[in-house]
C-alpha cells in the first residue's frame, strides 16, 4: 500500500508521538494493528515456505 506524501508525514508524526511518550489512543491502535499484521504475515510466509520445500504436505 503506497502512501501519498501527506499521509506519510502524518504517520511519521504519529510514530514520533508514541516514541516520545505523549501517546494518543489512535496511534496505539495503529501500532498494535501493524504489529499483529506483521506477525501474521511472517507466519503465513513461513507456512508457504514449508509447503514449497515439501516440509509439510496435506
């Protein structure tokens, strides 16, 4: 997903606020979603890798 310039700067500001400690609830939601999403994607890539190399089969 590509972000336009304004979106990118908004996300940078949100991330900076979370890092600096002046946390906003929405920023926490965004970061927790991204964390869960990245873990899920990593898991799916691992499963895909195992299927490709015939480590597991159905």
